[in-house]
C-alpha cells in the first residue's frame, strides 16, 4: 500500500484537482492500493485565519471573505461532482458553511479568539477539501470513503501545534483500516484531543498526517505531491537555476526544511524514519517526474552539499559580557528562559572567546525574547557580568545542508569566498556539531544575492551566470548587443558561461528585469514597456537587485553615469566602458575608482578608451604588473588624424582632405573636435596614468590644429573657409618635412616625465612613417624594450570595433570573477 498526500498547491482549482484525480485514477486502474491525504484548498488556511481576525476586530468585510470561500468551494464542487447523489453532498457542504458562519458570529460577538476555537475553525479547510474530492472521485466511479482524522488521530491539547498520542492513534488507525477497505480520502493537518475537541498539527502539518498514517500502516512508500519537481537544491522561487535532487537523507530533508524549505514539514520525517519508510516528493503537474526520494543514509549516494535553504526574516539576539566565559549557569538560564517562553531558537553561535552568544529567533519572538532574557539576567547585568543584550532585525539565515560535508575539505572556504566576492557580509556563522549544515546570518537585503552566489558556486560549478546592465544604446551599444547575441550560444556550450542582459537604457527609456531581456527584441521591449530613463533610478534598482556577478556597461559618450561609478563599484558590480570622462577627471577621482575596485574585488576596465579594440591599455597594464618601468610612450591615437596625415600626399589640399573625411563619417560631426587635439591628449593622459604615474590633463602640451580664427562659435561652412585659408600653412609644413625625406604625423608623446601632443615630422626609420588608412599605433619603450619599442598597431576606431573591445573587456571581467 501507498499513502499519497496532495498539498494546497495541488488543489487550488477544479483544473488542478482534475490532475490529482487522474493520478489517483491511474493508481486505481493499475490496482495499486492507496489512501490519500489532502490539505485544504490552496490558501484557504491563510484565508480562514484572516477571517477569524477580521471577525474579532468586527470588520464586517469578513462576511465578503467568507462568501468568497464559499463560492470557491461550491464552484469546484459543481465542476467536479456529477454523480446522482449530488443533492445530499451539496447539503453537506451548505451545512458546513452554516457551521462556519455560526463560529464566526460567535467570534464577532465575543471579540475573542482562543487557539481552541481557531483550530476548530481551521479544520473546515481540510474537511471540505477531502469531502469534495471524495465526492469527485465517486463521480468517476472510484469507490472511496471520506475519512475525518479527528476521529482517529489523538493528540494533547496543545492547540495550534498539538503532539500526537502515538499509542492510542496507532491502535485507532490500525482498527479503522482493518474495517475499511476502500480508498480512504483523508483530512490532513487535523486531529482531536481526549475530550474530542479538534486540534491541529502545526502549519504544513498534512505532510505529517501522511507520514504518521503511512508509518503506522507500514506502507511501501509515502508520496508527497506538490507543485515543484521534488526537493531542489534551493527554493526555485528564489534561485532560478535550482536543480532537482534524486535522493536526500531524512536528516538532510529535516535540516533543509528546518531552515525554510517549505516543500516538506520537518517533523514529517520522524515516523517514516522510525519505520524506515521511503518518502518520495513528486510533482502533480509533471507526474512523469520520478521525484526526490527521502531515505536513510546509504553508502553509494553521495553529495557533499545537497541544498541551500533560507529563513528569510530573523532577529538576532546578541548577549555579551565577560560573565559568559566558562559560566554554564548563565547559558543555561538563557536557554531555560527561551524554553519557558516557548520561543523557538533557529540558530545559536558562541564566539570562540565565549564573550558573546548569538541566538536567532523569528521576528515575532524578537522583542519577547529580549525582554525575557533581560529579566532573567537582571542580576548578572547589575553585576556587570553581562554587558549588553541587543536585538538586531532585518536579518536572514542561509543554510548549506549535506550529510557528506564533514568528509569534504574546503566547503566552508568555498562558501565564505562566494559570499565575500559578492560583498555579502556575514553577521554570524554556525556550524552544527553534526556538520550537517553550515548556516550564516546575513542582511536580509543581501539574501537573494547570497542564495544565487552560493548556489552557483556549490551546484553549478560548470555553469556560471553573469548579469549585464547596459546604458547607452547608440551605435556602440547596438553593436555590443549584437556581439552578445551572436556569442551567447558559443559561450554557453563551450565555456559554460551564461550571459544575461538584465537592464538596458537609452536616453529616453530604461528597463530592468529580473528575467533576462530578449536582446533580439530589445528595441520593441524598451519602447513599449520601459520606464522613462533616469540613471539614478537605474543604478539604484541595479544595486538593489543585488545580483551576484553583475557587470555595468556604460556605452554613453556623456557624463550621466560617471558620478555613479563609485557607488556601482562599491556595490561589488564591475564596470566596463569606452567612456573616457571618468578617467580624465582629476587624478584623485581616477585613483579613487581604482582603489574601490581593488578593495571590492571587482574590475573597472576601459580598454576601449584608447585604440578601441586594440590591446593597448591591457598591454601597458600587463607590463606594469610584470614589473616593467615604462620609459616612453609615443602614439597616433586618433583614427581621424591618422587618416588625414597618412593621406596628405601629392597635390591634395589639407582642407579638401578634412572635407572628404567628414563626408565619409571619419570625423566627429564638428571636425574641430578632432583637430583641436584634446581627445588625443585625453587618451595620452589615460595611458600615462596607466603606467602608474600621477598626471593631470593640464600637464600635457597640446598643439591645436584648428586655426585661431576658427576657434570661436562659427558654423561648419565658415570653418571650411578658414581651413582653406590655412591650406598654405599645412602645405608649407609638408614641403619642409619632405625636403628632409620626412612625413607629417600628429603624435602624442610622453618622455622624460613630460607629455605633448603635436604635429611632428618623422623619417622613414620611424615606425609611424608607413602608417596607412586610419590605423592607430603605439610604441612603448620600457627597460626591456629599450632599443626597439613594443609596437601595437591596427584599426583603432569605429563603433563595431569599439563594441568588440567592450565585449572583450566583459569576458576579461568574467575570467577575473571566475
Ligand atoms: P504544498 O501546498 O504542496 O504543501 P508548499 O507550498 O507547502 O506546497 O511547499 C512547496 C513549495 O516549497 C514549492 O512551491 C517551493 O516554492 C517551496 N520550496 C522551498 N524550498 C524548496 C526546495 N529546496 N525544494 C523544493 N521546493 C522548495
Ligand atoms: N492547510 C494547512 C496549512 O496551510 C496544512 C497543510 O497545508 O499541510 O498549513
Ligand atoms: Mg506544505
């Protein structure tokens, strides 16, 4: 025989219940002997509690809530019960609701709710559910019987969480089942005391009912049917990539459910464990899934860490003082107090110095526990033995559970590294003496990040998720999205890297989703469902999402995001950007960002600031990190200026070249932004700072190629007129150079701690002499590359090439984050 149990999540609607009926029918057809335990319909227990509170507070809206509950049950009943004796069954339900209505009227008048009355009220949820389902089964011609467990399960009078009297109950259950051969449709959760008053077994207690009856009847297996694929490595509502477990031990399941895995009620394990009966957790909506088996520890099934659970909200009591050292009496007093006040302790730690004890309790017990302990220890406080008793709120517990953790070295190291790398602060740590779990108390705001980071580290060792936030979707941003799209599959398959675009923004709209944004469709999604763009909001939401392995990509050419870089890095989010603004502000600003990124263990990469996709900055970094001292830097760092002078040969006039370049889109909209040399100077500044030197833009001497007369506020047409007038000046320079066998180049140079960007002439022995097209080039002279400098040369401009560079930096960050 098997005992099946279906939870509220499986019986939320007529459609869902039909699936349950299919499962039962299937067993029946295959002649598998079963009996089935039911919880109340989805959410009904919560609604009944709510209803009783409203009634005693004399909120008349309780009548409407009651009516909703009645309608819900009657609708399900109507859809599923079709047999000829329907009228009698309908009357049964109506009587039920009349009884319920009477209890509530009583509460309304008395304005008082005792745990005894509440249990009696709540029992209606399970009784209605099991009754309706038994009638629905009869409508399918399945011979069954409704069993109200208040008749056979006997408990003490601890209403709300009653303890079963196992001797009497065992006898009752055995006697009952001897007499009743049909499929029993059993109420979960409810029982009665020796006076026949209804009791309940604690929230989620239907699992326990199933385990209890199953173990008394010594069934082959207990199946707990719910709405997920068994027990997963973490709560699937909190961790997207949670994986179903094939098997766990009773202790592991107990530990996971103790720390919040609601999928099974902790005490459920005990009766099954005592009789060595297997429990299988199955999914009503995916019956073909074999489920997670809960069994005794066996050789041959091995997982070092099985799952991660969390208690989302706790209060931590911290008791400190020298009196705690070696004084068991005080410790005993603390625990006696908590036991007397019926306060459940979720976690306990004692510092190795024994100067403090931390106790985690549920928030509802926080104040009570604090007051009670202060009262119990008032003498010790007076004596100064106890210095402080404080309660800290808004905390959570994450617990990593697994039988074999004790044999595996380094798990706690992995846990702390994963949390540390993601900036999650550990407030307290406890490792049970059984070493079955490691639990950490952390800030509630960091729970989601912690769960995901731990899950990735412990279970997805072969797949890592990275979350991208991209602002600025102009030419560069668009190309970047395309790169991400085109490489996604390759990265997933070959490198086990999962890239997710979580946030995007352009100057008009922004969108931040916890789900991945479909980048094929970004424009539509942004236009239709985005909010008005607001960088402050974007950054705030991004940091509040608090996702592990986040990368912020600034593809704007403006200053908007720069003031937030510090906050972003401080929130353990890496940055990559082609935007030069942050790095060319005062040195102190640049330095601060570098320091924050080191302190926070994240990366701030801007390889595309100089030479787009060319590895210029990264090479300088590598050289510096390898201990090289950079002696001299020389380069052509502007694609536009490179083009202009590489092509300034023959009879062509300089102004004509500028015009052609502008027409071909090789210049900025206003060519003066190229000709004034400022952009080149900024790039040089970044390179110098990258060598480890403190340097400011003012220290760079810049030759401005825009004729003096054209520097004011004048139109582009006028600019070209003035440039034409200046043609002879450029021509003269060219001829002068030519006479010595040289050519003109606009070169940025750093040498002898001085920097300049200017038009110079170079001879054929110089590496810049033969430059072509709009290539960039940099010559790096170091101690080891002193006679022949290290040359990096290639295409160094264009949106696509820049996007390629940003993508490469993103992958660098990923390999750094590991
Ligand atoms: P039922 O109504 O069937 O008793 P519950 O809501 O009590 O269902 O428990 C099932 C829920 O437990 C799932 O929907 C899931 O969100 C949650 N849960 C939490 N932790 C885990 C875990 N580690 N594995 C599976 N489910 C979990
Ligand atoms: N219906 C009860 C509850 O919601 C028991 C159960 O679901 O197991 O707590
Ligand atoms: Mg449950």
